[in-house]
C-alpha cells in the first residue's frame, strides 16, 4: 500500500498511516485482525517503523496492493 502523510493535518503521521490501513481493511471487516497483526509484528520487531508494521499487517490478510 502506498501510504501518504498529510503534513497539514493535526493528526500525528503514525495515526494517519494507521487510519489508512484500517480503511483498507474496512470493506472486509478485518480492522481488528490488522491491529492484531500490527501488535504481533511489533512484539517481534520493536524497532521497525509504523509503515513497515502496517505493510506486514496488511500482507498477513492479503490486503496489500
């Protein structure tokens, strides 16, 4: 997924990226599963950035383009 951050938004960039990933999961009702995969990824790879974690989480559920 091509994540985009709006620098003019009042939201932190990480929150913007999470919102984009959850929006991608929404049509299939997989938002909780994506969050679970994200948390699980960071337990194993705590130094990864949020974009990497979200990419892996979306891949876990075949939601990445």
